[in-house]
């Protein structure tokens, strides 16, 4: 297991771990860095209708480990979410520093995401869905929570076409580190 204090220190410096193919842990700080500006979050009209329909029950931190395991299973290209990573983030969650947003339907976990929270920064790690739109609705719920609690940084690590539809952008690492320092100085409750 990765020591919790090492994880906290790494995130505070803009560095995060991933399990590599050989089982070792690699540490990453991409340049450029992907973020979703909280004041520039985009929700399509179709997705807004899905959110309003309340077809999903949204919960926070009800099934953190189950969300992590579902994220690991959802990846068909191998996974960077190894048992060591799961154990490490479950330990962070017990300390109140890692959180899950979950979409439930008919009593079943059908989508969600998880990440790490330090100060006014949320570091999104992974998301999954078993029902169409479940992960997207979870992301909308996350952003609503972060905005309501005064967070200033939603880190996505990298950008993807999927995240770009929500307003994800890339910024140089130097700019990211400035934004990270400002976010870490805030005292936000998740």
C-alpha cells in the first residue's frame, strides 16, 4: 500500500500514482495538465433533461471501494487501478480525503466516479457507467457539490474528447501549479 502521507504530499505537488503494466507504481505530473474550469462547466440540454428526470439516485461516499473496483473493471485496455491503488485510496477515503459520487438505479450501483480532495482542489481519478449517462450525471453532481462548497480546481489529469464536451481544457504545468497552490490554501469541505 502507498503510504497515505506520501499520497497527500504528491497530490499537493501535482503528482499522482498509477499502476504500471509490470505492477510497479509510476508517478505522473502531465504537461499540459487537464482541468475542468468550474465556472466553465458545460452541460448539454439533453444531459440537463436527464439530470432533471431524476432517473438516477445520486449518493456521495456510500460505496467508495465499489466505485473504484467498477472503474478498474470498466477499462478494457488493462487498468492502472491495481489492488495496491485500491487499498491506498480506501485508506485516503477513511481519512476523509477521497470521495465517490455514485449513480444508483433500482438499488444497483450503475455509475460513478471517485477522486481526492485537498483544500479547494478535487483531483478526479476515474469514472464508470453501466447505464447510459450514469457517469455523466455523477460528474454533474460532483461539479454542483464543488461549486456549492467553494472549490476552485477540478483536476482531470489529462483531457479526452469525452471530458472536452464538459469544458475540459489543457493548461501548462506551471499555470496548473499556480492554480493548485491557490486551491490548496482554501479550506473547503466536500
